[in-house]
């Protein structure tokens, strides 16, 4: 009891010297114990793959760009999907439409394939953590592999923009940017 009284005197003394009083001393039975705010991740623990939202998972599996090619798209390198959507407004020739279709189809095929592998690798990583069967070496290998796959996926999307630009003329590119709502530099 004597130690408890001395402890309280010390806590109060420190508070008075510093100009502050303690809000509370956190103990299990203390009714004034502060509530800890919920994590922004609260509720995500029910995800099938913790690191991927359902939307991101579906986008990876379907080959969507997910903003991976913004460096190209916003710097006058049109994307084949949107070029095909705007083909008439851009005045594309039959040959240009054929080329755009080929570029898009190949990009989409590769993106779906890589996206599938990324989802599988993320699921494996999630499982290793869920079962607590992961060590430092396996963790490093898995994260590097996922990073490399995501890099290849981004390269696939960016490469398609590069190829698409080569198949268009300056007027078509300027029209594309205007129709997409981009300001010219």
C-alpha cells in the first residue's frame, strides 16, 4: 500500500511540475481508460486476400490498367482501349483500328495472365501469414516476386501506350488528348 501511495504522489508531482495533471492511470479496472480509435483497416480482416480489395482483385484478373500507365496516358501516349473507343472521332484508318485492336488484345492477354499470377502470389503470402508459417527468407522472396510481377504488369500497360502512339499521327494524338479532357502542355 505504501508503494502505491508513493507512486501516486510521484505521478501527481510530475504533473504539477510539468503544469499538467494526468487524465488517468491506465489500469484494467480504471473506468476512465481512454478508448483506442479503431484502425482504418478494421473490417478488412474478412477479405479473402487481405492485401487486395475485391475490386482490385477483379481488376487484376480482368487485365484493367488500374492507373499503371498514367505516366504514358498523361504525357501524350494514348492507350489502345480508349483509342478504340474513340476510333471514329480520331479519324483512324482501317489499318490503324486493326493495329490498335492487336495492341489492345495482346496487352489484355498479358495483363490478365500476370494479374492472375499476382492474385495467386498474394493469396499464398496471405496464407503463410495466416498460418504463421513464414520466415524472413520466404517473406523476402515472396515480396520480391510479387513486386517483379507487378512491375511486369505495369510494363505491359506502358508498352501498349508506346506502341499505340507510334501508330498515330500528331493530329490524332492531340484530338485524343482533347477528347479525354487533358490540357495541352
